[in-house]
């Protein structure tokens, strides 16, 4: 049974930093991609970043490019999202996702590409 468990969310002031971590268990994802998405109240879930597990190729949403960094640790089976220069508009529940095809023609930016999801962790950025 696949489990994804996020941690690291919290409350931070604008300009601050947070690091989210996603621990995966139950299977290996060496041939797949892992992603981070977020969902603000009243909005659809949106893509944030993704990384291919085997060769760490990354891709970011324009809204976070240059501020967020996604990384993975093969030995720990974790995927992290380092978030710097946070803005109030980054406030959302952040979700880890796994199982996206590394050959995706949409660069794993769509929610339907991921069969496995974590429960989410709240990130709140105050002005």
C-alpha cells in the first residue's frame, strides 16, 4: 500500500522560508515523477513543481520559479520542497503526489497524472 506523508507546513511571515518534506513508502518510484501541488480556499488544485525520480529533472510553475526548489533523496525515499521568499499568495494546502510518468507530454503538471496523493499540509504566509 502506497503512502505519502507530508510534513513541514506552518505559519510564516512574507519573505520567510519553509521546507516541506514528503515521505513515500509502499513501493519505489524510480521510473516515475513526484510532484507538489497546492490548493487555496475556493480555488482548484494547481501544479507547483515536479521532479523525475531517476535523474532529478525538475520543472516549476512560473509563479514559484526562482523561489522554490524541489529535490529528492533516494536513500530516504523523500521529496522536499524548499520555499523561499514566500508571499501571501502562496498560502494553500500543499500536496505531495507520486506516480507520474517521466515521459509525460504535459511535464506532469496535471493532477490526473498522479495516482497517489498525500493528505496535505497547510502553509500560511502572513503579510
